[in-house]
């Protein structure tokens, strides 16, 4: 009787360790991060239909500033009035952050990068990768962005004073046109 309890305890302990190894550290699979990036494409491209300027919409880091240190339990995030579901890691938490920014050295009217930043390196190094959407006359072309070291990831960079002013003017212009009501006497 005692030996069967001991064997049962050892089996239970082995099962517990096995499950813990399968859960791992909670990192999200490459396939799920790619699916999360794809989920933001329609939100970003919807800016092309705006009457003010044909432009991409951008968004700041979601679900949080550093989810690789403090994972988030959010299953969806709200961006530009749309809910975008996020696929979590093996532990059910989101460990990477997502953001859309203008492409370097190009205007927001032409190109935007959607990036995922997290602990993607071999030894838990912070890296980023994503995709680029570039506007051409009649279509939007997608191009993959390979892994970048932390020094070249968006979370390390902040907009300079000129870029902040331009973004502020664009935002004010969009809000102004959205508040405008059609003139009933011009119909």
C-alpha cells in the first residue's frame, strides 16, 4: 500500500513537472505573433479611406509599455474604435507589444511599419520584427521586416520635436473634419 502511494506521488510529481515544461515561460509562438500582426493590418489600412488625406493610421504600444516584463491578460485591445483579438503565449498572457509607426525616412502618407517587440532572442534578448505596408498608386504592398536588435526597435525611439508637431497637426486636422457637419443649404 505504501509503495503504491509512493509510486502515485512520483507519477503525480512527474506529471506536474511535465506540464510545467510544456507551458514553458509563456512566450508566444512565431505563428501566433504573425497572426497578431496580421490582425492590425485592416485597422492601419482604414486610414487610406479618410476624406482628409489618404494616410495610414498609427497607434502606440499595446497592450502595455513592457509586457515582456509584466505580461498582460488582455485577450483583445481597442484601436481606432475597433477591437483586435490577440493570441496569447502558452501561459495565456501576452508577452509582446505591438505598435504601428511611420516608416523611417518616409512620410506617414506613404508607409507604415507594424512591429512586435518582445523577448525573441535566444537568451531572452529583446528584439522586434514585423511588416511594412507601403502605398502605391492603386494598392498597398506588404513587405516583411526581419528581426532587429533592441537598438533598432520602436520602443527605444521617440518622436523628435518636428515629428511630434506634424503628428499633432494631422490629428487636429482629422478631428476638425470629423466634427464638421454637412451644410444643409448646400444640398
